[in-house]
């Protein structure tokens, strides 16, 4: 994701568009730095306690020494990995890269993707911020656009969040010109929005899986558990300050708390916090989180990426020196990390 100076941008009700990191409607695919205090060893919501102090984080390993490589990709940001290939958002397009960094497909997406992508129903789902905001459905095999799904009139995508594919649908957070937020449900069989549900004004990202739809609320430091059947909020789970980017996997929901510099693990069955894990020495500017290859990966500020072992709920490795902001994705073969500030994508093979 992006980190720039704070933006305050107004959105015409009919025009649609994306919002800035303060969750008001706007036009950019850029986010503002989070602010707040570093993580501590105080008890966290749900009764879990932090396992280590930020000063106890593992030593940073060199990407090259870990068998990784840097690939030159101008302004690469959001990233997803499918079948060994990486899909990354660049200005005006989404490109597919092979394991050597060679571009094998390019899909126009003007002016660009403003939120984390997701994979489901054999497709890549991409939120495009423009005067006519839409969600693109891209065929993973051919790289062709299967459908362009417009948002209802008067709504724009909320950037610095995520698309969520799961529980039989595709989900996005949208905002009106007055800042009201809605959870939109897209039917992948008909490629259109089929339901709309009112959400709190401060929500940001959405993912779906483990029987529920999950929505982050950075301002209140919460994860919302939403019933996919009717959009009813089943639970509001305190996680940490700046809860925004997250993923589902390894039997849990994992939330990155940017202001705290932590990651919170939530049990999807009980809606309880299982653990809160320090991943940075302070505020994470931008950030991202992904589950894959048997680990949880947090895109942070004091290093390029950190690895969490879900069996022990501890950070076990850090890779790469700080390279500004970006995104992260992983599969069984590799973890991929973007660093748009230095026009780079890093690929680290996994054990």
C-alpha cells in the first residue's frame, strides 16, 4: 500500500471514486502514515498478552542470503500470488510476473488499483478507483478481463482496504459522497452487486472465509464479524490501534495493527483474541499482511517483511532492510514483497 502526506479530497455523489486513508471519499490510491505509540507488553483485548517486547525481534536477514532476489518493477504495489505467478498492481494496470520477474500478462486498470486484491472462483478480483469505480474480474489463466462490475450510483471504493472473495461472494467496502459506508456483495455467477449493507463510518478492509465476512475498523481498533447471509454484525472484536490490513488462513483471522506495530490472531469460531504479536519497533507506515506457505507475513517498516509461525504465535524471522511501503503475498513456493518506493519486487523461496 501507499504512504504519502495526508489527503483531504471530496467526492461528487454521482462521480464515485476512492477515499483517502482517513476513510473519506477521494480519488487517490495512496495512504497516510499511521500515528500512535509502539507496542508494549500490556495485556491486549481478549485477554491475550504480547509474547515479546519489540526490542526482542529477530535479527534482520539479508534477502540474498535467504536465497531471494530483487526484481525491477516500476511502482509495483498490491500483490497476489497464484500457482507460482505473482499479480501486482502498477499505475494503470495489473501485471502478471513469472518466478524470474518476466511480465507474462498486462491488464489495463486505469488509473489503478487502490486496494488489496483477492482470488476466488478462478479469478483475480481488482478494485479500480476512477470516476466510474468498478471491480474487475480477471481470468487467471488467460489474463483477460472477464467482467467489469460497476458500483451502484453515488458510491466509490474505499482505498487502502481490500477486496474479499469468499463465502460464495465477492465483497468490497464502498462510501458515498457524505462518507456513509456500505458493504457490497457481488455475486460471481452474475457478476453484479446483489446486496448492500450499512457499515460503521470508520471501516476499511474486508475479507471472507471460515464461515464469515470480516471487516476492519482502524479508528476503533476492531475486527467486525459479519453474517454473510444478511450483513448483520455478529461481533466487534478489539484487536489493536490502526487495525486495517488482514488475511484469513491457518485456521484464524490475522489482523495487522499499524499504530501498535502488532499482529492479532482471532479465533473465527469464538470471536476471541488468541494472541497479539509484536512485528515492528513502532508504527507501521502503510503495511500489509498475508497468510501463505505455512506462515503469516507482515509487510512492516523497520524491515522489509516479517514471518510469524502460526504454531507458536511468535515472530520467527525478519527479511530485508527497510524499503519504504508496499505489499506482501505468499504461496507454498515463495513469498513476494513489493517496495514501490524503490521500484522493486522481492521474491524469497520458502523451505
